[in-house]
């Protein structure tokens, strides 16, 4: 069971580092995750984000509210009046571009001693274990 203990300890330390980077910009990890998702997807609905994160819509809504107040994201009306799309504002894009290099540096430092093959194997193993948890244990 040391694998799961190591995984837990790694996650805790990684999240502490990430939190320290984001605290300077007054962002939470969840705020950053939303900004990162929008930077990659450009437009998304709260339902799409909730499904991707595997959380309830109120969780996404709270982050949307926070980042909207800070003018980092904006809401756009979809074709259907009930559908609203979220995207980064120019201010949000600038902040994302400002923070990304520091986070990428942290991640690269953590991965630098792993070969591409090791990274792929580890990623596959985590993905397979997540799938088991999602589908249920037998």
C-alpha cells in the first residue's frame, strides 16, 4: 500500500506548491483549473465543465462567480437562451499567460527524471485506476 501513500504525499506537496504560486495572484486551485480549461477549450458551458471535472454544477458556478467578479471570465449567450458559454476575458488570458510558465516549470522539474515511456506508463496506470473508481469496484 505504499504506492497510495506516496501518491497521497506527492499530491499534497504538489498542491501546496501550486497553491503558493496561485496565492500571489489571489487564485485558488479550482479557479486556476477553470481558467486552464477555458484556455484550452476557449468556450464551455457550466454543464460541460462540471462533467469534465466530475462535480456538481454549483461547484462550477461558485468558481464562475468569483472569476466573473474579477473580470477574468465572461458569459456569452448561446443560440438557446438557457445556454450560456463561458470564456476568458482579455484580462483573464493575460493572467493565464503570466502564470502558466511558472506552473509549467514546476511540472517540467517534476517530470525531468522520467523518460517519455515512464510518463506514458504512469499516465496510463492512473487513467486505468480512475476508470475502475468511476465504473465501480468489483
